[in-house]
């Protein structure tokens, strides 16, 4: 049986909170854990855990060591460890993670790449190249 962390355990380690009534326009970077309960338009990056609460919405890319999503993400996600999507979670974008847990009724539209060694920050040129379909010089020929 999996042992789930309680809300108190997750909140005890949170260094920054974007409150439910907050709207942030711009990128957020932190070395500690972040909990997003409000709306963020921009990239969110944390060296620690990143929690998107059920009231939280991020329109931009997110990166964290471990990521828990109960809200909405419209962008790509990179996790160096574990990614969990709760039943209320919604991800519209691609996921790169070490491990992925998706609860029943969660929404995920995109591609998922899993690597047992985890992922670190990708260089933008490499990330763009990997996501583009390869050009076919013989298009239309069978």
C-alpha cells in the first residue's frame, strides 16, 4: 500500500505560497518548495517541491523536483522526481518526469516522457528540437 503524505506534511515544507486571491504575471523561481493556489501567467520553477492546489492555475511551463497537481497547468512540465496528478488536476502540455501517478478523472492532454534517472533543466534548443516532428524529404511518397 502506498503511503500518501498528509496536507500538513506537504505544507510544513512550503517556502512560498501564491494565495488563492493572487494573480501573478511573470516568471517565478525559488530554491524552496512553492504552493500555487492562485493564478500565474508565466513559468514557475522550484528546486524543491511544486504544488498546484485545486484552485491554482498556471499558464506557462513548470519545473520542480517533485510536482503535485490538483489544479490546472497549460504548458509543459519537467520534474526531476515524482509527478502526481490528482483527480481534480488538468494538464494541457507535455510531461518529462522520472515517475508519474495520475488519479482517476484527472485530465492529461499531451506527451509523457519518463526516465528512471529523472530530468534536469533542458536547454531550450534541445527541448524545441525534441518536440518538433521530423521533416520528411519524401513527403507524399509511399
